């Protein structure tokens, strides 16, 4: 296996079987370092490019003086109602041991996997090109590691422990939440993702700002022209910032653009 092996196999665990496993994501702990996505790529020997089993999104909300950077590290959520499977027409299945939703490797270039992508609200299936017979890939829950009593490599790699993995009921009990989506994520009521989320805490403004005065001071550069002519340049960033979470890319170009910091 990959060079990631030595750094991520230190912890083994006794895994129950026959229950639905899933992921926990603590948005307040994630600082979008992308260690998880890089290690996932390394472990699964996926070259740089559009195939991403785990994506880290960042999108902005609010404007000066209350900007708020949202982050989401997302994989397949191995849903309780995996709407991708009937759409995949036999090219995907849910295995019974951990509840992982998997692509049949022999049918990875089936055009039906485009229908599976369309059905999935999370864009969890990725393709290596825009061809109708492109190979499809997705998170497989690191089932090879589970079979060795190891945790998924993304979870083990996270330096801030923003990720966890286990039976979904255990995660809900451990973290005291059954929240199945973060703000801006798709409605979970149909697919029932095997995931538990903890949203980032509300930002607190410690120093009150007089916004017009603060901006006029920031704009001044002595004898140089001011940084901005109009404060709306700063307080209205529509069209400038990435202010939308786009989980379902229309094509490879958009998939790359929306995850452009993910090392290829
Ligand atoms: S490794 Fe952890 S902190 Fe870094 S992007 Fe992934 S989830 Fe976030
Ligand atoms: S996240 Fe998408 S691909 Fe994964 S099981 Fe759910 S519907 Fe299927
Ligand atoms: S569980 Fe494994 S395959 Fe899925 S995102 Fe994490 S590292 Fe990648």
C-alpha cells in the first residue's frame, strides 16, 4: 500500500459488524488543512486530477467586519437510503458488514454511474473525465482498513480531530447530536446520510466596529491612492468571493475549480 501506511496504522480497534458505520465532522475544529484529502488520495493511489474521494470545500459568508469562512470536509456518507444504488442499475451496492456503499470495480465505467451521480445530492461520485464512459470513483469507507481493524485513513490523519468514524448510533451518542447536515448542505431527509455534524460555533465580535470609519481608515495609504474608492467594494463582495457551497460539479472543470486547493 502507500507511503501513508506507517503514519496511520498505529491505532487498531475492534469493529462491530452488521451495523451502519458513518462519519462525524466537527466544523469548528476543521481548519481546511486538507491533510485528510491528501492522505485519502495517497492511500488509494489516486493521481492528481479530478478524482477526489474526499473533498474539502471552503465558502465565505458575510462581509467586513463580519466575514465568516465555512469549511466542510466531505466524503460519501454511505446513506441509509442510498438513492445512488437504484440509479446505478447494478453498478453499485451496499455491503452488509459496515453499510458501505461501493462501486462494482468491474462496472466502474458504466454510463449508469452518471445517473447515480445525478441521484446523489452530495456529488460524492467523481469521474476521471467528462466522457460518458469515464471511470467513476467514490469513497469506499476504507473498507480494506476496516477489515484489518483500522480506522479510515482520513480520520486517522486529521491533526485537529475534526473527523471521527464508528457505528452511527455510537457517534450520535458520543457527540450528543443527531444533526445530519450543516448550513448550506443538501436536505438529508431523503438519503439519510450516515453522518453526524457539529456546526462551528457562532462568531463573537469582541471589538465593536464603526464600519464606515474603520473602512475609511483602512482605505487610506498616505500619498498613495486609497485602497478602495467606495466602501461597497468591501461590504458587497457578490461575484468576487466563493460564497456558495457547490457540492455537485457540472463537469471536471467545475469540480477542479470548486476544490482548487486540494493539491490537484
Ligand atoms: S484533516 Fe481535519 S482539519 Fe484538515 S481539512 Fe481534513 S477535517 Fe479539516
Ligand atoms: S452520499 Fe451519495 S453516493 Fe454516497 S451513499 Fe449517499 S447517495 Fe450514494
Ligand atoms: S473513508 Fe477512506 S476512502 Fe473514504 S474519504 Fe476517508 S480516506 Fe477516503
